[in-house]
C-alpha cells in the first residue's frame, strides 16, 4: 500500500484509515466533507470517537488500513 495525498483524494465518509499527522501516524475516521479550504481547526477526522484537533493542512496523506493477517 502507498500513502495517498489529500490533495488527490480523500477516503470515503466513515472509512477508518491511517493518517499522517505532524507527530505520528494514527488510525482515524473521516467524519465530515472536505474541509481543507477552511481557516482554523476543522474536524475532518475523528480519532477514537473524538474530533481530531488538527489544522486542515496538517494532515497531508492517508492510507487504507491493511488487511488482517
């Protein structure tokens, strides 16, 4: 699997994926329409059921979760 730039595509609404954040890689769920154009924090993602507080441009890439072994 390869990382996908959010400028090229976003995961489906409700899909759990890996996201690359400024400090780590996290499992997140896309929960709202494309918010990349908004100023200030936007809740495009949820992590463990809570809104992820990242600036819209802080998340640059995502990847589908790998299949279970």
